C-alpha cells in the first residue's frame, strides 16, 4: 500500500477529542428529524414500531415504564433520558402489565407534534435521528440498543436545560420551530452519548474517543489522514509502548489501529465519491500516491471499483 505525505510526526494533535466524533458524524450525515411531545394520564400503554434510526426520549413529568422485547421493563421517572439505537419495537406504559394500543394509529401525528391521552400526569419528549444508510453500521455497531441517563446522573443537569428549551419550542410553535428543535436535538444526542460514556465507559469507538491516549491516537489519524502511520508511530505519539497501545486500541475500538485507519479512509472516500469528487482528488485526500493504489484499496474494502461506485452514485443523484 502506498501513501503520500510521509512527514515527520508530531506528538501533539491539533484536534480535540470531540473532533473525532464530529468527523464521523459528518460522514454519517446524521440529521435530526421531527421532535414530538407525548402526554398521558390514568392507565395507558402504547406500542411503537421499530425504526431504522436513533431515537431519544426524556420524561419531563411523572413516571412510566418502557419494555423492550426480550428484556425486563425499565421504570422511568422525571428527569430520565434514554437513547434507542436502531430503535427496536418498544412499549411505553403506566403499568407494564397492560395490553398496549398502537402508538402511531392512536394519535394524529400527521397533523400535530403533540399526542394526548387521558391527561398529562406523565409527559415525555421524543425525537429521532436519521443518517446516510451506507454508513449506518459505523454508528449503530458501536452502541447498545438502550442507553439510559438517569435523573440523578450529572449529565442529566445539562440535559434538563436543553429539554426545557425543546419543550418550549414544541408547545409555542413559533416561526423557525423545526430548525430550532433539530439543532437542540443534535446537541442532545451528543450530550447523551457523553453522559453514557462517562457513566459506563467504552462504547466502541465512541468510548475510545473519550480515552486520553486512545482518543489522542484517533485524533491523530483523523487530523492527518494522509500520513503514513505505523503502530509504533502512534504508540510513541501518545506515550505508550507499541504492544500495550496495540492491545488497548483493539480492546477499546474493536479493531487494530491500522485497520481502523484503513476503514476510515475508505468511509471518507465513499462519502467523497457520492458528492462527485474525482478519483484523483480523493486518492490524494485519503493518502494514496496513485489512483491505481487507491482503486485497489477501495475495491478491497467495498467490493467494487471507485469509478463504478461513483457512476452509480451519480445516477442516484440525478433521479
């Protein structure tokens, strides 16, 4: 494999830990979708279908239960926030023993962002995130399907402030509400991920990005994607022995450092092809000294030549 830019390595990264997350989210093209408010009182239970997305919800008032298939119900109280990865089917209920109604058919979600049933003893806010389907596994494989930030967690304090603003925007319905709620939802997603990592430790590359040394190595690779990195170079740059770094990286990220770098380069390349960039420009962008070297690497990663992939992507854009 031939790479460009074999300059001398600096032990200091110009990027912060959160920049790695930002880089990956940019390639994933994470977009927040609609946010909704759910109010219920008395006895109630609703089933919501699986959805190929990330979904968050937070209890603003009261309490309820959430039940996921194959797991015992979780009791939720005011101040709790949770995230569902690849949003499996779930039930929200005042009592987990109640037979659930259809949570979509029971409300006029098409014309309203607020669902109301029997009162407002319990109030939840919810929203979802969709992303480029080609890259979805990069994110979902790094997350458990249910992530809870309980109301007593330090991260919940930050989330409460965001949720208050989000709730106000949904209820007020002023001009620009969709733009504001989507931006707040973006911040909520990052804060939930931060809180979960702080509470439970590593969550794939997301947890690794928060690790002082492994996160620094990720920053180096993301910040200088064209550099001809070796495991020894990275280990030395973050102050670890080669063997300890290689072992720690694999345990936290789930792959070797150079395999991660290769896969990240190919993710960036695929994203650039979909935007219509030339193969020559992309080869240089991800660190290959020739188009042929890049084309061989891309075909090994994705099963087809970049030229063919680019033509298919261009045809999709014209549709």
